C-alpha cells in the first residue's frame, strides 16, 4: 500500500514538474503580440528633424558673451565629462544593483543653471493674467527685464532653429537645458503692449510661440515637449488678452499663422518625444539586462527583448494609426490595457519585466490628452482670429455657426461664454479643477449676456 502511494505521489509530482516545465517553456518562447510589434516599429522609426538643432544654443542660454565656437566648446566638454560619468554610473549600477553614484551627473560649465526667479515677472502658468500683472507694476517689470537683456536676445534667436535633439545619450540623469527660462519673454511682450508698442508685442509673441511649437512638435523628450506645450498655451493666452484691447482690424504679423496653426493628430500624439523616452528606457533596460544576466537563472526572471516590447506598448500606442485616427476625430486618447496584469503566461519567465511594464503603463496616457487640450486651445484661438475678420452682422452665436471646420469638433465645439465676452471649450486633462479653457474676445465682438 505504501509503495502504491509513493508511486502515485511520485507520478503526480513528475506530472506537475512536466506541466510546470511545459508552461515555462511556452512562456519563454511566447511570441510578441501584433500591438507590441507595431509599437516597436513606430518607436524605432526616426522622426523628421527639419532645420538646425537648437541644442547648443539652448544648453548655453544662460552663458553671456560667448561666440558660437565657445558655446560649441562648452557643450563638447560637457559631452566628454558626461561620457566619463556614464561609465562610472554603469559600473556602480552593475556592482550595487541599481542606484546612482555619489557624484551627480556633470553640469554645463561645472555648475547648475541659476534659474530666473523674480516675482515681478510672469510665470508660464499665468497666461493672459500676465498682462494685468505687468500693468500693475510696469516699472518693476522693466527693471527686472533689464537685468536679463542678453538672455532675452538669446531666447529670441532660438526661433531660427527647426528642432531640438540632445547631443548627449538620453538617459534618466542626462543634463537638461534651462527650458523654464523660456517663459521670461512673456513679461517683455506684455510690457511692450502696455507701453504702446503693440506691434512689437504681437511680433514677439508670435515669434516665441513658434519656438514653443517647435518644442511641442520636434523635440526628443517629454520634458521639453510638455514645457513647450505650456509655453505655447501661455503665448496663445497672452495674444488673446492683447487682442481683447485692440481694434479688430489690426493685422497680425505673418508668423502668427504658422505659430498658432491647429495641431495635427501626429503632433498631438507626442510621438517624437515618446521616441526619446523609449531611447531613455532602452539605456536602462540594457544596463539591467547586463546586471541580472550575471546571476544564475537571471534570464528566467528578466527577458530584455520581451521587456523592451512591453515598454514599446506603454510608450508607443499614441504613434499608431488607430490612435492617431482617434485623435484626429478629437476623441480622448485611450491606451490599451492588454498588458496591465502581471498574471499572464508570458510573465512566468519575465516577472521583473512585467512588473516594470505594469508600473509604467498608466503614466503615459495623460500626455497625449494634454497635447489634445493644447490643440483644442489653438482651435479656440483660431476661431477668435476668424471672428475678428468677419463682418459685425447678426449675433455672435450665428457667426460661430458659420465658422469653417478645423477649429473645433463635434466632441468639443467652440462655445460662447455665458457673459458673451469669451470663447470656451472642454478639456480632456483638466488641471486645478477647471474642466474648460476660456479665451477673451476682442471688446468689439462682445455680446451682451442674455
């Protein structure tokens, strides 16, 4: 009896081992999904980078009295220092199981950038309110701006470049350019308008909005893209605030049309920036694969190619034709949750990779939606600009009904504000509890509230 029981237990155990072994083999050779392959292909497709690279000019933005050769030399020195630091970082990661070395990543010129912090100046998130802030204390604003005259000139010169691409290998600790400083000219444009130079203010707003648009559509990190988005919104709101106080027959500078043109679905997808984020993820993924590969059986808990495919789905879904078709219809971007669970057979031999993928997945859905909101706000601005050129006949609501397509959608129509003094539309990624954005109408177009 005992022999039969042991034989039965041994057979059951052998069967269990065979089943588990079979499942592990199936898991190990589990094929990539169509979604993974499509996302990988989209992220590995090199983006178009028209025009010159703004990288050197932007990285050295806060360095005074340097010619082009000296700026180039500064960036080359940083690249050399960063390459040596990267080697130390990788050695530390491999030996200590992650983390960064005691010494931080090198900075341009050896010191962190000193950000411009002056309460008299406008912040990026103040938008149209910048005009009121400057009007309340124009002398203080003028004094604050005078201290940054050279910086303002260098920011203006960024408009000559066509894209932003890091010259350092993208990674989690790569030094970033001083992007926040790009909001400095907002106060300068507002001050020009307040002091009577509205033509100069309009030209400056549209020029710098073009730089912001370049960051949104042709830069290689989410940081630069999303700061560019905030800058583009800030310039759109400042432009609307200035136009509220100006006659409707004042012509806008030619560059305004390109700077504030509606965004395409591809531009609202943030795909260029997500390619850069994928490049960053790749650098850590390769390093982690080397580290885990040192341990016996490491390849059974972490599969680098499969984890890379998971990361591609997290980052690349907005690049796919189906997602861009949805964005083109102004439907809110939605990422597939197909790999949200770690309890999938493919994860049996890639537990670490699946955990990393499931943690990162929800973070990237918000960015295309925020860019869709930027697109909606530009549509709102273009509706306002169109109304300025229309005869003042009939009600404003009637004129809005005759508005050409392309400025709004069935999902988010342009709405007349309740007070008759602005245009509104709905946000997909609201901030601060506000689910609508509003731009003021020129005073000549105001319609009495019912």
